[in-house]
C-alpha cells in the first residue's frame, strides 16, 4: 500500500486478478442503483481517504500483509496447488482472515456495535442529561463512531487467522463457461452442515463447527477453507477440485451477490448477462446488508440491570445443493465451538493488545502468559528463571517456548 491518503480495503493486487487486459481497469455492477457503469480504474475502487490511519507504521503492516498475500495467490494460481509446509498453509488462512476483517463493511459493523454499546451506557447514567444537555430520546438521531475501528478491524482480522487455523483448504477450478466474480467484501462465510438444521441461529461465527470460507482468486479459481471434521471436498491427495457443473460455479457466485457491500466485480464483457441473472435470481437473499446492532434493555433507563447489545447479521445462504462439498456422514459433534479453549485465549489476547497497545505474535503472547503463570504460582520461586531468554533472539525464544509446550508460530507475519 502506498503511503497516501487513498487506502484500499480490498487490495489492488487482488482486484487486478479480475481486471481487463490492461491490468488497470475493472468491470463493475453497482448494486444499489442496478447499474453497469463503464470500466473503472482499480485505483479508485474499494478505497477511502485515511480509512485505517495516517500512521505510516500501520501502512507498513498492511503492505507486508498484502505482499505476502500476492505471493501466495500467484503461486496458487500458477501451479493449481497449495504449499505443503504448515507455516505457509497457515499464512493462507491468515490472509483470508485479514481480507475478511479489513473491509469497509466490517468496519461499519464494528462501528454499529460501538455506537449501540456507548448509547446503552449513556441511557443507564442518571446524570447523563444534566452533564451533556442531550436528552436520551435524542441519542438515536446521531451515530457515535470509534476513530480506531478500522485499525481494530485489521487486528481482529489477524486474530481470525488464528481462529480458523485448523481449517483445511482446497482450490476450486471452474472448467465450464461460467466464470467466478468477486465483490467489495469478497470473503463469504457459510455453514452448510448446520445452517438448515438451525435456521434461527447464527451458525457463521468463525469459531463454530461446520464453517466454510470462499474467496474467488481469479475468474477461473476460488479458494475454499472448511472444517475438515464436517466436510469432504475432493480427494485428500489433491489440492485442486475441478468444477464441471455450471450450477456449482453459479452457486458460489451467488455467495458474492449476498455478501457484497456495494459493488460486484467481473472481468469479461460477456459476463454482464450472467451477473444480471445472478442479481435477478439471488438478490432476494441479500437481506439487510451488513447486519445491525441493537440493544436489549430489560430494565428502564437509570436502573442498574445491565443492557445487552446484540449484533444481528443476515447469514449468507447456499440457495441449492452443490456437488463438490459433502457433509460427512454421522457428524458426531453437535453445533458449537471447535476449540473453546483457543477461543478464550484469543479473546484474552485481543484485550491485552488493546490495553497495552502492543501487537506481538500470538505464540509469543502464549509463551509470556505461561511464564507469568509459572512466576505467580504458589510454592514456586518468585525469581524468574533466566529472564534474559525472552530478549535473546528468536531462535532461543523458540527453543524455550517449545520446551514449555507452546505452539509453533502460527504464521510468518
């Protein structure tokens, strides 16, 4: 990402994969106005002035993430295969997590929660009106935003990479006349195994069993990450699954129609009719785009009973059965968290990042927490053993943390 005010929430290198032959322009469908404008410069798409920060250090973090993503995507598309080493496989999942969390729509979702949480607190404060001269009835007339919500969205995206680190990944390759499209919120999340069993529940939390993430890589390829305990996709020995049914490609494209914020993107002029068909057939599933937060208040204003802020996000639906992904027979575990302990650790890790304003890799934080627990345990010496190991370099830190049972580094970031 260039050090400028025009900051992209969907990377330009990604959009170029769907660009025209010049690599500079892309075809668009504007959802709200039901309109196909002329091809637009990629540099003007999926961007806002200073969306994330004016801090160049934060830009450098995004630049590193985007560079790693482009390296991975290029290798996958050139070879139709996935890397075999676990660290690089985890990097792919980390990229998926960041791309899911950093979009304008994700930032708006965070702001919606922040707005409702702050207003719920204000309504419970008996002195609020006297201090601010604002009536509680007027709170609904304006929005309260978190100036750091975009940065927090990126950090949460990094954590998402850890949450989904246990998923398997496959390449879906379209070998039909249908081509993949993408959007300004390109990572679509579904839950084939449990969505129909629990139609009123939000089954698409990224820590839940049965989760699936779809990211089109170019008009011919789509990346899918999935819970291997819930699904079977292709043969275990093959990274790439060929799709020969046009209906399968159409169903994957329908996820983009439902998931998009404002725009759909596609590469060929001949795909206009297909995009129009997708909108006509699947646009009805879009629901309230981006979801919304609402406050559940069981007690009147000024009373001490707590309020609850709930975020309700319309789930992306799989409109019809597809042929490439099969739910495993006798799915033994019911709906719930795949790894409750990891989920608790990641929540604590995120709170620590916000409180200390310090971003360290998760495996480093785990090692620090383990040492802190050992130091504070009753009956142990209060003098830390060889504290210089923490600062003695990555190799020594890795040797010590593995000796104490910590995980290998989850990503190369």
